[in-house]
C-alpha cells in the first residue's frame, strides 16, 4: 500500500508504510526510574455534544488505555494536561476520571498520581482564600481515592496572585494539609498561556527561587517536582538544587532522553505526555537503562524525539490532537474524535507527518490497520491515494 501524504507546502508525497511493527512485551514496574505517562481520555463519539458542552467520555476505552500503560510497567499521571484538563474536560469530568482510574489502579496494582487544581472555579477567583478552598476540595478528593496528588499550576492563582508571597502562602497552606508527599507541577506558558508569570515573576530565574523556597520550607511533603518548561539546561540546574530525597520528574517533551539518562550528578525521573503514544517503547528503553546500559537506552529513545518535537510544536497546547490520532491509528480506540472537538486543532499535513514518524518508529501494533485508518482520514479531507 502506498499513501499520498499531504505536505505543508500544499503538495503530496508518496509514503510506503512499514511492514512490521516493533515488538514490545509487557512487564513489571521499572526499577531505575519512576516513569509516569500522562494519559489522554477517549471521547464518546455518539454523544450529542458541542465543543462547549460537558465532556462525554467513553469510560471503557479510557480505562482500557490505562490498563495498557500499566501492563508495560508504567505509572499513570491522571487528569493532567494530556487528558485535556481545562481544554474540553471540566472539573466534573476530571473528578469522575480520577475516581474511576484510581479504582482501576487499585484493581490491577497500577501506580497512579492525579492532578489537583482549581478548575471548578469557572469565574475569576475573588481572592486567595477562594483559590485555597478550590485546591483543598480537589486535594481531598484525590487523597480520598488513595492516589498520589500532583499540585498543578492554577490559572486562578496566576490571575489573583500579587507576587511571590501569595504563591508561598497558598502552596505552604496546601503542603501542610497534604496527607502524603505530593508532586509540584510547574507548567510553562507554552502549554498554557494563562500561566505566564507563575510563581510571581515573568523572569524564570526569579520564579525559580520562589519555587525552591516552597520546596525548602516543606521538603517532607514534596515527593518531587514536574518541570514542563522545555528548557533542559534550566531543569538540570534546578534538579541539582533540590533537597535530598526530592525527585525531579521531567516534563520536557523535547529533551527527555538526555534528562532521564542523566549525568554524574544526577538524573530526572519522568512524567511525560509523549509517553502516552510511546508507552511500550519508553518502558523497554528504561528496562535497558535498568541494566546500566545508557547507550542502549539512548539508542531506543533518541529516535523518538523527532516525533515528540513534531507533536509538541507551537501552539504546544494542541499536542493532544496528535496523541489521540496515534492512539486511534494504533487501535487503542475506534475513532478519532476528541472532547471539545479538539480533533480539528491540527492541520492535515501535521497529522500526516505524525503518522509517518510514528509508523517509521514501529509504534503501530498493526501497521496495516494504521495505514487503512490513515487512508480513511485522508479521504475525508478529499485526498485520495
């Protein structure tokens, strides 16, 4: 089968799909690194909804995908940005997702951590007290399920905070309340423009000092930090300044192989959206790293960076569209529909390139199925092979 794939210049090119996929066996949890995959949600394509309606989720397919990740030894980071949190999935939907996924994790013995935010505030927060209360509600729900909490960056806090002292106040209050150590999440404005100036300063060096001050005041309540700034140098410098025992989970979808591999002064664990489509391959790479074979780890994971950089290209927040496309092409779901109608957020040439890169990596368990589905998508847009 030869596909005609559209190109950014308005033309098309011939592409012959890979004949055989790579084989990735399921396995036990990973040893040398804690690896969490932020997972997408599967929309219910038959629901009568609009882009601004509450999300209609196919719960069976959504939970099946999480079992897929757990079967390969990965943990799941639930109700995060990859799950379209705040971009199609509201707090009611996220709360249901957390409850269902946490129950599924208990049933299969899978590791799970869940996002805690303030997105139930659908109108601008009046003050810090309202932000704290919203965080507290979500923290109580997540801890009540037995899942680990990830304190996500808050649009509401970014809007109402007057400076670094307000971040120190809110996060200090939450960390004192947390029953177990949490993960602090610093999400950069490339993922969410409303988070520009988080930690009270647009200057990242100044913001970093506030972030570290929060951690230093409560090191026993911080399991780790997730850094999503797409700046490898800054992440390395930050992780070297963390208190003993506080992990750095890379959220850098551009530089993850080198950050996970680390250097003679340390390494990053992982909490990544790109590990949604890369799950089995990523798990196999870390198992190689578990043996001490850093070169073998890099040989497996380095070739995936081109795909990741493509999916996460600006506007970065729309990377979820490519993630869900690849899940459909890989056979993890029966359609390419997304909550909020976000399947329309990327162009056909962008999606075609994502298919080509993923296929060349051997990510599709059934390359023929992936090619057939891609052909159908092309035909929907008027491109015939």
